C-alpha cells in the first residue's frame, strides 16, 4: 500500500470484501445504490483506507461514491472534497460539510426498502394480466423502450437488450402488464436480482400515461414482489417516493448527490 490522498490506496479486492461484510451486516448508510451496482463501481474505482479511523472510501471519476467510518464522522479534508466533481453521502454527513463545499449543486433522495409484513390490497387483478418478456422477440424490446421513453426518445431497443448482459439479470423479473380488454401491453417491470446478497433492485417500472391512476402501477409492483420476495432478503427501490410508500416500501436512508456543473455520471456496466 502507498500513501495517496488522505488515506492508503488499497486493493479493490480488500475493499470489496470489507464493503460486502458491511452490507451483509446491514450497516446503516453503506449503500447509495443496489449492491450489484456498487460492486461494479468498486471494480473500476480507486479504493482507500484511513487506518487511524478504520475508515474506508472509494472514488471513481472524481466522484466520492462510498464512504464509511464507524464513528460516522467525515475524515477527508475539505480541500480534497472540493477537488472532486461529485459527492454521494448520507444526508446527515453531508449537512456537516455543506457550508464549506464550493461549486456543488445538491439533490436529495430516499432509498426505500420493502416491508415484508405489508399486506397489499390485491386490486386490479381482474383487469390486467402479466406477460413474460420474450427475449427472442424484437417487438418486446421495442415496446419496453416505448413504455420507458413515454415520448422522450432517449432509450432504444438496443439499450434495453444490453441490459440482459447485466450481472444481476434475472429473466423472471422482466414482464409486461396487459390490459385484458384491449390486449394492449400497458406497463413494464424490469428488475435485477443479486444472489450473493439476496437483493432485488426494482430498476425500471413504467406505466403508459393513458393508464395512470387506474391501479396499474400498484398491480405491477404487487406482481414484481410476488416474483422475488421468497428469494430476497431485501427489495430496494428509489425514485417516486410517494408512490412506492403506497406499495409497501418504507423510507430507509436519505442520501445527497452533489455535483459540479458539467459532471456526467457514466457506468456502462450498470446503465443501458
């Protein structure tokens, strides 16, 4: 190991072993993203250790993505933090630094976890049915892109197909909802499953605008949960907090993503 930044640069293997231990121990605020995504980011990042504080952190493309200290305090210097282009931290840590950070624009969001004691109302089952994704049909990739884009046009069928190469790809968690009356595919659920930590990540949940407010979204989530709950210790999601709270998810951890103007996050192994 050699001296680098405020800490010692350590191997990614050593760092990942520690990160996985902390994750499996359900250490608070250890993950900003699903485990499988963070694992890929570690594999392409710079990993450090501060022995005097037993502190581990990871920086990738000038982005502080993982930070852990058992005393829950920040031990990196402000000069080092201000040289970064992006910072992801638990809100309670970020709030102690905010006044001394320069040039960062922040956004906040909840990580949510499914409450396995939740009893869903089970509505909508007579109106819709699930249709498994057919990975041999080009039209299914195109329909998925159409539902996800909703007019924006930023994602195409090729992007969707590349998602089948993800390390956490699980074919059982790709499916549509079909309107029983019109026979139209009106919603898509694409989730990922990591067997190593038995975690499901609800990744792409989209409903056609024409079916908003008709119970489709809740039924879609119910069907996703049914497909993954028996094999999962955790089911996680981010995004539209109010909606997911109504579907059995509880607020888990509040995070801050702070970035400087012009910063672009890029990670092909976890992005379509």
